C-alpha cells in the first residue's frame, strides 16, 4: 500500500522501539533454555518468524505483551514441517547452525526476497563440522536442507559476507560436544552484531572467547534462563529514523527515550549526525537523546560496521550541503534488496545527484527536492528512510509498500503522526 508524506514540523517525546537484533537472539537463546520471560520484545513480522522457528524445534511461546518461552532445553527436535522464515534473513541464518544440532533433517525456506540471499558460506561451515547442509536449487540459496547432529570442531568462514554466519555458529556451539572454533578468512564486517550476540549469550550463561583469528565457544555448556527476566533494549537502527526526522524537520526538538548504552553499532548515528552539524545530545545516564533541526553538511562515513544505517545516512546526505561519501558498503547490497542501488536510484527521482560504485555511494545534497512517487522495494529500511524526505519536499512524496515497516517498526508511521507528521493513506 502507498502513503503520502507532506511537509511537516515535528516536536515531542517518543520511546525507542525494542531492538530487533536483541529480540531475535533472545528468542533463540530462550528456545535453547528451559523457561524464560522476555520483556519489551519487538513483536514484528521478522521476530515472529523466529518465534515460529523455535516452536517448530520443540519450544512453546506464550505472547502476553511479553514472551513466556518454554524451551527445548538445549536439545532441539526435528520439525515435522518445513520452517518458513518469510522475509527474515536473520531468522534463517541464526537457525541454520541450530538446525544442525538436530538428529534429523530440517528444511528452511522463505519468500522470494529471502530465497535470493546468499547462504553458501554458512552451509559450507556446517559441512566442515560434519553436518549436511544443502541448497535444494544448488545455488547456496533457500530452500535449504540441514541434517545433523554436529558435534562441533574447527571451522573457517569469511567475515565480510555476513556477521550472522558467525552469530549462528556461536549460538549453536556452546551445546555441542566439542565446541566450535571459528577462524575468520577475511576481515569481519558488522562486528557490533557479533558483540550483541556475545552479550546475549553471556546473559543466558554461555561463555565465548575472542581469539587471535576469530572466536571460540567451548562445548558442553547449557543455556540458563536469566533471572528474573531478559529485557530487550531500545533499537538504534530504528532510533536513527527518529533522529533523522528531528534533524530535518523539528524546530522545537524531538526527544527519544529508552536510548541505553549497549553493544549496538548503530548508536554511531549520534556521532554521524553531530559530525554533519546536527544539534544532538545523548544523555546516557537518563537514556534520552534530544535533537533539533539544524543545517547539515556532507561528510565521509564508513558503514563497514553499521550497514543498516546506510539508508538513514543517505537521506540526511540528500538534505545536506555538499558531498557525502558512504564507504565500505558492498555488504549492504545483500539485504532485503540492494540498498546501495535502491537509495541511489530513488534519490535521483527527487532531483538528488548520486554516483554509485561497488563499495561506495556518493550523494550530492540538493537545496530543493522534487516531489515524486518512490518505490520502497519491499524493504522496511528503504521505506522508512525515504519517507522522511517527504517532511521537507515541497508538495510531499508518495512511497509504495508502507506495510513492510512491520518487519522491524510496525508503529513507525503512527509515531511520526504523533510527532506532527502529515501522512495520508493506509499503513
């Protein structure tokens, strides 16, 4: 469905939505454990895919605002049916190594977008550990069949394709007989997401180690439920849109509550905005970030560790004075869509000059944007970021696929409305 966003001035307070990254990992960790209460989970299309996945492996989940998870106690069972991960790449990748613990065969699939995303290196890792992991179409892409059980061992994987490969192996390794010793064959991109994994594993009693060449998780461990609960922190990927909205369209300021210090790399958005000239302040003691509309100017940003910020940085660059260069972004092409090309092409429709390279995106800010109908590409982050430019585009802009924000931020458009945004259309 389409929405139209018109020029608006925003102000007020709002809460940071719960973290998608932490919620996925907490659900899978709780699935391994016995009985866990997860407070403040993000209940979205993607995280519900992970809930369905752990239920297929033997857990039960009761949803009452919070999640009550009765886990499979470190021993996942063979699912009776194919597990549909829908559009959630995180669900599929995190699940692959856990499925390799099963004494039996697990089949994983997803929608057409997810079927286009590469999994081959992780399938190879499972084979190195003695499991069988195959792409039914023999292209390293879903549908996949995984057969275990693996006992652990040593494995080599690239670090520059997806940090989720490392996360998957770490989350399964602790309950293997021998543990898993991971050697990285290339520099690790998106390292903060592995840091999040280690933080969650520690909360559930699983020890991990950083080694000279990668990571090691000892075997013969057991997941234990955090006492009394596990609470999901606020999500900085989603906070980035709120802060961008404030920098573009809030004379009187926006305050975001629930912005706590965690391992999230996307907290870098605060420094990025500051470097671009934004009037932004993070009160870490009170877990609040305030931001007011400011003139922005172009900078150079490396997104090697923060790929999900590329769409947000791109729209800030479109409104900034001068040139912004986004570097180290080749891995951002393997998300729900090729986000480098998507942002480049859609910004051009608004009159913004862009130049795209394999690992770099250059954006020259435009003093006056042109109203247009934009294609959200079925990608929640593309849709949320581009929609913010409607706040400052004469006549507004229309964007397709508004329903896809349900992947990570179901209330996104309502939150913008509550802050004063003029939005038309069904969401």
